[in-house]
C-alpha cells in the first residue's frame, strides 16, 4: 500500500526534474522493492535467446524482459517528459539508473548549491503551462527546504512572480493590485483559468 501511495505522489508532484535525483531514487526504490524489481538495478540482463536456446533460459529471459519493461514504464511515468526523451532508447533499466546516477547524483555540498541555483533560475518558458511550472517551482522550493532553507508565503510569492513568463506579468500585477496577500496557489488558480 505504501508503494502505491509513493508511486501516486511521484506521478503527481515529485517527478524527477533534474535536481531531485536522491529523493526520487529513494522513492523509486520503495516501489521497485514492493514490485520485486530491485534485482534489475544490480544485475546484467540475460543473453537474448536464440532458436537453439533451452526453454528454461527462454523463460528466464522473458521473465527478465517483462520485469525490465515494467521497471522502465515506472521510471518513464515518474520523470519529466524531457528526460523521457533522453532515456527512451535505453534497453535496460540498470543502464538508465547508472546513467542518471552519474549525471545527477552529486556530492551533498554541491547539491545544495545546485538546488539553490536552480531555485533562483527557475523560469517559466513561453510554451510551459501553468500547472507544469507550478510543479517545477514547488519542487525547487521543497529541495531547497530540505537543505534547511525556509521561505514564508511572501518570499515564495515574490520568487514565483519573478519566475513567470513575461507574457503573464501584466495579468499577475493586476491580480496582485486587487489583493496584495494573494498566495502562489491563488495566482496559479487564476492563471490556469485564464490559460484555458
């Protein structure tokens, strides 16, 4: 049951975004453990069967293939779309995780610096929808808070307004002029309504 709720959380809010690798990997580990997929992360795949391969080996390969495919589906469902494109040509979940570890699992002090920099550089692209940007922004806040930083509502609001696309600046300024105590969630609610 816990693995199911973790997977739901990963699908909803905690998708891998390039800066939250340690937390994402920990949660994926719970899901893989529950589904019996952890051995895929440490062992090489069996050789693909040939015509003359014994049936037991063919069955073992098919079992591995099905589990590997399940694990890859879980990974692709819990990472941002841009990362799916980066890893979609990998054949083995072990190779995906090793590649991600090399690229995104940096030492702790460097992680703190990277997370703070990512929060300060969090900007909404012109083509990004409001919900995706809010998830990215909240993820950056959470990652930074894990390092001991804290941000009150006013600070978060200031940072969020600074991060939005210039095409939204007038809309948000008008909204905030009506109510200076508007929260990030309220602004994104109105932005989503305007977006449709």
